[in-house]
């Protein structure tokens, strides 16, 4: 792993008043890998994503993307730097059509490629640059492209937010519970697409999941949080095989 690639989090601490939600968290989400962040309710997973995406200011530590320090950047600057949030499916804009939702992602993608013209990344980290690329990954979105996003199922909404994020030409994808409330078949499709994109080389994925079993089945590395601290960080298959850890923190 080249140290300058991907997302690096160092000594990250975050509070809500007296509540210490993250306590000196260290983790790395390298390019070309899926890093799963696991842990029970209240472990600090959502807080971690909020800090990384610039929505919550940390009280200590650093968030680095390559050689860029994003620690105190505003959310829009973090997005422009190439860190894309994939919110739960309810992040679709229901007043717009499927195609219009995707064009919003493409808009940011176009800005980012122009910005890259005077410097940083050479090739786009994901091979998704226009709507047909998204439709090739998720054919059901193409069939519904002119429909209001309001008419989509939960699974299609999750595919749409993922497609929109991919069109922003991200270097890092942050996913918050993408399996929540979805049918196993849909989850399998979404995870397969993530795996395919990551294996293509340039993308780093940070996957927050309560569903530890399926997350570990596609992740390269797992990081287990408990009460805001990293209690384990290891190969995904090693974590899945650790009975004690599974029973104590992962619920399976
Ligand atoms: P969940 O899966 O339930 O969202 P999580 O692992 O994402 O859990 P966080 O939501 O990050 O955990 O919460 C971490 C800690 O911070 C918990 O103790 C939680 O009660 C607390 N917390 C979260 N949001 C707030 C807030 N807005 N104000 C005060 N405390 C909060």
C-alpha cells in the first residue's frame, strides 16, 4: 500500500457535549479495497462518517485524503476533493426523475474532472463517467429513467444514490448502512457492484454496516468500533472467523 493513497484517519476524536462519540480512532481505507466499519448501535459509526464528510467538526485528530488534509474542510470542499457520501436510499430527490437525480452527480463529476486538469489525479478512479455506465450496472434504473424517483422501490433508491455518487468521479465512497431494509438479493447486487468497482483499481470504499456478516463477506479489512474506540482491525476473513469477537461485538 502506498501511504499517499486513499483515506487515512488519525487519532480522531469527536464529542457531542459531554458524550465522547469517537476516541482517538485510527483507520485507513486504501484505494482498491473495501474497508468495513462495524459495531453495535452507538459505537460511533455514523459519527465517523459525519466527521469525514465535513458535517461534524472533530475535537482532535486528522482526516487525510492522499496528501490533502481535509480535517477542518467544509462538506462541499470534502465532496469536491473526491469523497462521496452514499446516504441511505432516502437520499434520493423524490421530486426529480431518476435521470435528473443522476445528472446531479454527473454535474459534480464534470467540475471535478476540470479541476483535475490543472493538477492532481490522472485517471478517474471509477470507470463510471456517464449515465449509460450507471445503467449498465443497474439496468432497472434505465427502465425507470423518466419516472419520478418517488416511484422507486427501496432497493432502486439505494442503487440510484450509489449511481449518483459514482458519477461524481469519487476517489472515496462513504456508505452508510447500504443494506438497511433491503432484500438480500438487492444487497448482493449492490455489494457485487462495489466489489467490481474497487477491483478495477482506483476507488477506496469505507462501508459502515450493522450487518457485519455480509459486510465482512465482501470487505478486505474490518474495523470494529465499540463506544467510540477501535477494538479490532484486521483482515475481514480473520474477523469473521474470530468467535469471541463476533459474539462480543458483531452479533452473529
Ligand atoms: P447507530 O447505528 O445507532 O447510528 P452508531 O455506531 O452510528 O450507531 P453514533 O450514532 O455515531 O453511533 O453514536 C455514537 C455516540 O454518540 C452514542 O453514544 C450516541 O448516543 C451519541 N450521539 C450520537 N448523536 C448524538 C447527538 N446528536 N447528540 C448527542 N449524542 C449523540
